[in-house]
C-alpha cells in the first residue's frame, strides 16, 4: 500500500509591500567630544574611584610604616 503525501498550499499569504528608503540624518563623527549628562556622571564616578584608591593606598602606607616601626624596635 503506497501512501501519497498531500501538498498543502496557503492562499492567504500577502506579498510584502516595498517601502522606499529614507535619507538618514547626519550623525556626529565617532571621535567628536561633547559634554553631556553622561560625561558629567562618568567624571564624578572617576573622581570618586580615584579618591577611594588614594585613601586605601594611604591606609596601606600607614599600616606598613606601623609594622616597620614594630619590627625594628
């Protein structure tokens, strides 16, 4: 007994409508510099991170000096 496969056709497909291309707006060059809100936020974050790093470095130097004084006395 041989079976045959029925091929289903879909008649409900619509053709995609073509849209015309639009001219895009001029974009700023990649390497341009503009001060924006994000520039200010990143600058503040940079200052906070550097201040924290210097504070931790100062604490480490104080601890090292204290341990050197204990060791050599």
